[in-house]
C-alpha cells in the first residue's frame, strides 16, 4: 500500500447533486453510476469481451495510441530535457491496438500501450447504448483503455466526469490553488505536467510538494464507479490492473459572452509581472477590489448606471468592453 492510498477520501455524492458540486467546485465519487451500462457488463466479463464490444462498433476506425517503454514503469511523463515526453503518440487502427493491449496484459515486463482520449463520436452506438444524462447532450464520450498507466499530475480546463469500465483506478486530487506547490512543467509543452513523481516524491528537490500533499484527497474507483472533477482540479491517475478501461466526459466551455480567463492570464503576464513593485501593488489592489471582490463589492456607492465595467455587465456592456479592448490593441499595433 502506498502512502497515497491512505490520504483522506474524496466524498461520495448522489448523481443528482452534480450541478451543486460543480457550482461549489467540489469533486465527488458517484458509486455505481454506470451499473446499467452494457459496456460495463462487457468489462466485467473480461478483456476479451470488452475488446469485442468496441471492435464490433468500429473495427477500422483510428485510435490515438500512447506507448511507454518497459523502463518507464508505466509512467507517462516528461523526458529528461522536458521538451519531449517519455511516451510516443500515434494513430493506429482500433482493432489492431485492442489486440496488442490484450497481448501485453500477459507480459508484465513489456511496454505499456494505451488508447487515450479516443472520441467515441467515431463509434456512435456507444453513446446510444450507454447514455449519460448528467452531462450536456452534445458532450462526446472518450475512451481510455490500456495497461497499467501512471499519469503525472495535471489538470483539465473543463469539468471532467470519469467512469470506470474495467480494472481499478486511483485518483489523487489536489485543489486548484495548489498550482504553486506542484512544480508544473513548461506551459508551451502541452499538456503541462507536474515534475514530481507523486508515488515517490523527491522532497529535497521539490520541498513545496509536501504542502500540496497536505491538501490531497484520494478516490479509489471500481468498475461502474465515476469521479466528478470540476475544472482545474489537479489529479494523478494510476491504472492498477494489467488491463483497464475508462470513459470520460469533458464539458463546460466558458459561457457565451464571457472572455477566456486564460487569455486574461497571459495578458497579465505580459502587462503586469515586470512592473515596479509599487505599480504591481496598485494592480493587485485593483484586481482584489474589482475583479475578485475579495472584501465585498466596492462600487455600491455609485448608481448602477454609472458603474461601467466595474458593475454587473450584460451583453451590451460586454460588447462595449470588447470594442474598447479591440481599439486599444489597434492603437498599440500602429
């Protein structure tokens, strides 16, 4: 048993609580969520049955395949120079890949091969046979199927509902605000991963990771169970058996009319980070007062009609602000 197995458990919740959980930004385990799925029945019947189930839906379709050498111990991470990864990525036929994964499950010393993030829009029968009413109707299920993979700590910019079909999975979760303690890799090398091996952390090299561990929670999932992770929660995932399969759903793109927070973050890096400290102090106060409202609303002394972008914006006010930003960008470019 790893020390990660003894962390505080992610709370369990009923399926009908999902909207409240997302609004509160709280992860939860939904036990037995997929118990009625035909895909789960195939998964419980064994690797051959589940492989046949997927092969019957689309033998010739292409699947995104990742492979790590045996020396990596199933760890999908960065290579030594942080510019490359310890695994390869390619497209291969689904049927061929399923056969290879089944064969490697009998070879503990072999490489680890996995289908990762395969959009099942290519296999439309899956969604018809295995409905998921908890997510928006246009959400595409994705398949993750393979060997004993260990995925480095990372996060998602959308909400994530992960449903286990075969094998056991362990998710170790860290709150979004732990980003500074996780030693995240180069942002331009997507997806950004933590440099820390969560199962054997080098605390001499990564001392702040101890603070992250103090906030961590663990979810142990069996086939049929699901885990809800609201966007931005960091997670380390371990597939604990020689053959594992999972379906996940990503959804929750930013609401229509809102800007992209990551664009604002990149702009802040460009415009604010290198300012003199006195000016940084001013902008820190501006963000606290008018963006995050950390001490409450600071415009209630003004009539609502005069609060401008500091007030609650509707579509017209948002478009006015966008136009101001466009004009500002044009002036900088001339």
